[in-house]
C-alpha cells in the first residue's frame, strides 16, 4: 500500500475545500453582491441602525429639539459617566462576570475626592490621582475575592454594592461636600473652548472633527489594504466608500453641532481616549483576546495556558478604576459629592452592555456596542425628558427596550445558528 | 409462553453518520443475571438506553418484548412503570437531599391532603435500606456517604419501584473491592428474590462470579451469548476483539530518535476524595518521532494521568518527576507545561478544547497569542494568514477561517484543536481520544496528521478507548489499569488479546 502524501488526504474530497471560499458570490451579478454585503453589515451593525432609528424617532417627536447643538452637547455630558462605566462593564461581562457595585463605588470615590479636594484642599490633580487609586484598590479587593477565592462576581459585587454605599455615607458624614475647584469641575462640564476664547463657531472643534474624519479614512483604507495583501475577502469598493461617506457626514454634523455650541466637552475627550484605548485593548492585545477566550470557554482557555485568574483579577481592578473615573465626572458635573450619587448607575451600565450586543453567558460583546447601547439609553432619557414624559414612564420604557433588544439578539442568533 | 422475561429483536439504532446498533438480539431469561460485555463504544450503553426508553420508541428499529408483551416506551417513566429500572454509571442522586428523599424522588410518599408524609417516607426508606444491607439513617445526606453506599441507595430506589428487571451499567467501576463484593453479593441475593438483572461490565472475574450467561457485543452487533458453564476469559476476549484490522490506518515507518519525555513515578489522587489513588506511580517515556499508545479501560486513569501531567489540570497530591530531553522540568501550570513543549488535546473537544462561539482563526491562535504579538499588539493579519495556512494543510472544511468552530463537524473541530497545538509547536503532543465522535473518513485524516507530526520529530502520546485504533497507529503501547502501568509492549507483540489481558489486570492484593 502506498504511503499517502501528507498534504493530500485520500479520503477527503480534495477539490472541495478550495472551491468553497471562492464561489459564494459569483461576481457576474454585482448588484446582488452589493446587496448581500449591505445586508450582512446591517445584521452585524443592527445596534447602530437601532441608534439611528431612535435618534430619528425622537428628532421627529421633539420637533428637532433633540438635534439642536446644545442638546447634542448635553447628551454627551449627561451620559459620559454611564459610558465610562459601560466600557468597563462590557469587558467584565465578556469574561462571564457582572459588576453590581459600580454605582456605589462611584459614590464612594466621589465622596473621597470631596474630602481630598475640598476638605483637605489638595491640588485638583492630586485629588484625581488619589481617587483613581482608591478605585483601583476597590478593584483589587473585589478581584481578589472573585479571582483567587472563587466567589461568584454576582455575590462579591452585590456585597460591594452595600459595602461601598455604606462607606460613602461614612466618608460624607451625613453631609454633602460641595464647591469643588474649577479645574476639577471641568472634568464634568468643562469645554475645550474655555481655554481658547469664544468664537461664533469654534474653529478648534471643527478642526478636530476634520482630523477625526481623516484619521478614520486613513485607518479604514489601511485596514482594507492590509486585508487584501493577506488575501482576505473585502467588501466591494463602492459600498466601502458609501459607508465612509455616511460615517464622515455623521461625524461632521456632530462636530459642527458641538462647534456652534460651546465646543468640545472635556468629558468627550476623556471618552474618546478611553474608547480608542480600550477598543485596541480588546481587539488587538493579548490581554483583550484572553478575555474573549475566557468568556467563550473558560475550561478551554485554561487548558490553552491562559492564566484565567490573573485576567479576572485585572478586569476588576480595571473596572474599579473606571468606576472611580465615572464617580469623579459625576461629582464634578454636579459640583457636589452626595449620598445618592451613582444610584442605579450599575443598571444603566449593564443595560448599555447588553443592548450593545454583549451575551449573558459571556464571550461576546464589543466596546463600540456598549457605547452605542449607552447612547441609546441616553437618547431615550433625553428625548423623553424633552417631551415632558415623567420619570416613571421613562423607567418602564427603558426596561422594555432592554428586554426587546436582548430578545431580538437571541432571536437573531437562533436564526443564524440554525440549531 | 417462554421463560424469557425480555427479548430484544433486531434492534437497530443510528445516529447521524454512525450506526450504533445493527440488528442486535438479546434474550434474558427470567430470574437470571445476564452480563453484557464489549469494548468501549461497542454499543452496550446504547442498547440499554433503547431498552429503558431513554431513546424512545420510534427512534430505533426492532421490537422489545417484555413479559410476553411488545412494549413501546416513550421515556424512562414508561419503562419504570413496567418494572425496568436502569442504574447509570454516573449515579443520578441529588447530593444535598437525604437518602430517603432520593429514594422517593418523583415517587413521594404522600399522606393526607397530598402533602408529603415524612414519617412514612423515612420508615419505608429504612425498610428498603435493610433489604440492600445498608446501615444508614435514611435522613443522612447523600453527599455524606461514600460511592459504594450511594450505589446501594440507587438499588434501594430501584426496589421502591417494584423492579422486575434491574440494569446496572458498570456498577463497580467506581467502587473499591470491598464495596464491589458487597454489591455483587447483593445482586445474587436479589436474584434469589426473583429479580432479573442485566449487568454491563468488562471485569471478567466479576462476570464469572455473578453471571448466568454472557452476551458479547462488538461494533453494535451481538456476537454470541455464552452460557455460564462455557464462559472462559479467552473466549470473551476473542469475541470482544475479533475484528479484522484491515487498511484503516495509513502506513507509517517510524524514524525514532532520542528520548524526549520521561515521566517517573507519577502519582495523582482524586481531587475531592484525596485518599483515592487515581494514577499510581506511572513510568513512561516517549522518543522523538515515536507514537506511543496508552490503552486502558474506562476509569483506568488515562485522562487523569495526562491532565495531571499537563499543568496539574486534574487531581490532588500530585507527585513524580518529568524530564524533557533528560532535563528535569516542572509542569505546575498549563502555561509552564506549554512553555516546556508539552501539549495536550483533550478528549472532550466541546467542553475543554474549543471556544465554540469564536472563529477558527481565534481558536487556532488561542494558545500562542504571544507569538503573534508585535509592539504589544496582536498582528491580526498574520494571524489570519497562519490560520488560513492550517485550514489548507489540515484540510479543515470551511469556506474561510472566520467560521465559528461551533458550526463545524466533529472531524473538522478536531483538526482545529490539532492546529492550535501544532501552531504552539510542542515537542510532545498528548492526544486524548483524538478520533472520538468522528466519522471514518476524518479519522483517516487525523491518523495521517499524527503520522506527519511523528515524521517531523515530535513525540506523540495517543490515548484511545478503541484498541484496534491504538494498535493500528502506535509504535509502542502501554497498558494502564487501575492507575498503574501493567505492561509495555512493542507494537509487534501487542496483540489485542495480550493487551486486554494487561488492561484487565488487577492490583496484586
């Protein structure tokens, strides 16, 4: 009997494996090819479409007030801290955990920062650094119990929710702490124009918007070229350009709106940096990839040599730090550290992650999705407030949206999975 | 009117792609203890699942006649109503409930008003416990008694259902000798009370002790039924093995080099029950270019050995020494084991091997992301290129590497797992049941891959329940029984008969 050559196995239908890749879309019909790509993108970016739908809906319902420059600026500033939390939360959820304590931690850190910046009169930057360090320590505490003792995150952070709410009250001593220094307050409601003087339409903001558009285009084109170089399939050029034009237009409108109000909010800068950095962490670093691997199948990850405990631990340290940052932004915005701060933040952050496509079982989710999920919640809040709908109905509607979003996701996956 | 309590005629059961049972016949006489023998995967458990209604009527072909009546069970409740009770290998008891609660689970002893009568429950339970010879308080929790006693509770539970035919699937696999003896005596005792038993086992001494007749199953077919007086070990082994080893395995000319891995006095205990020795002073070695097989029956400690070696992923109180190219190494964590060039592909791909919701690309890179790191970032185009290379060279049948591994067939999933480990570039690869649940064509491909790896100078350890497969691809085989290496044979001397003898060899006592 002849020895089968290693590269060609005798039993397998040898031609098949090569053929399948090429013949999905015969290129003779460019329109159907186009359409299939658009549909695939819509499926993948369903959450993005949902955001646009919600924006359009409320733009109509509020007679355009929603899209006024001042309101767009407010949307960012009012939701900044939720979006910061959503970034950390989606990472925790991807790894298969949850964090119920972030609202309390935000309140606790906000209270501490009040002590540092107001009562002790420390410089604002030192107060910020100390506060973030406290958040990290909270994360070390919770991460220790979760990763090394093995207590479910649900329990540890439920305890944390009580512990840090209590400690916040202790630090505050039953009083509000207020009147923060101006630099500190800028974290929550400062604008970049404050530094450069006033214009009718802020040129700096427009400039940043233009740079963002150029950066986006350069990055997209480079990714596309890289993929082509490595023989990966890319979408049709026309669709690629259409998408770029649409997204650029959105950025342009956004920048123009901000420019014609007060310019770029400091919160937005913080957010942009976080989204960029964490987007790279989750997609391109070993740490981020380990998070996905752990969430997808913890056993398999362990047996592939991934140090799951270490990853869990650092995830919670990270979450604690981001919760601290959210607490700082919130406190700065109100110019007040109070006992009710951060109430219900955890639920909004968790909702944002799930609306943004994260899976309850872990392993699935994106930073971008969580941000868009947070924005959907923000637009709902904002739109309904403008319409004068009471807080009670706002709650109910948000709950319903969360349920429907996840149900839609589950339905979609079931249909796609076939099993 | 026959004396048979049970007759199964022409039972055929197919799973997608696999014929698990092909025209199996089985007759069990009233009041006897009937043993069913066969290799792992021969179809014993499948047959019992057909009988007990786990696979409902309509999902198989053939007839079941029980007490002269053709029966069509829809589920376990149906078969239990007729008096057929199956006790599975993995006991189906709730550890946090009491003995009495477990015995009457879903058969609760109700008093007035439909409420549970606890006095009656415990009283009835203690009567049943007396029948099986278990002296325990019926309110004791299951988790507080040993496996041997739990087995007796299962039997008491069966008795509570007025069992006529008791099926025991490898009842002594997890028991020590004393408990085994007690259990076998109990089976004989119940026989005296008119209860018929079917016992699935491959412990030949045990079969000889209790069985009145033995039916051997191989490849989903009944080979023969042997009456008690004609039962000999040789005959059963011959029946169990007797298949022709044709060209189901690619040719392989070994080029064996220096020793790569040597394990000395490797021991590991059960992770919870730390007094139970699962791996007992195992010594073995693998040389470059060599394929070494580890044979053993269910529960022999094969996977336990491999996993305890691979970063102490299994067990407690692990001891022993590992040498790689003559130098002693430590393998305390998986990362450490991988670093030293050891890889382990698990027997359970879906639970332990793959991230099913991720694509082929990310599964292949999972154990080697460090390699793809450039300036702190994962080079994702390179990752794509690597994955695509493996897709081609391993013949993974998928349109591209962005397909989720959950959508692949078993054979292709296994190729992804192998790709992952080959990309990690280990010196020694431990493959645990590399072809389990894979169709014949893909098996051949997997064997070819294994040969290729050996030809490239890797040391390969293959663990397999399928003896023919192990003998078909290995250069040298070890037999493992009760956690001990009971023999080592070059492939030329490793006849199935010799191997089975070693695999069933018990500890000298």
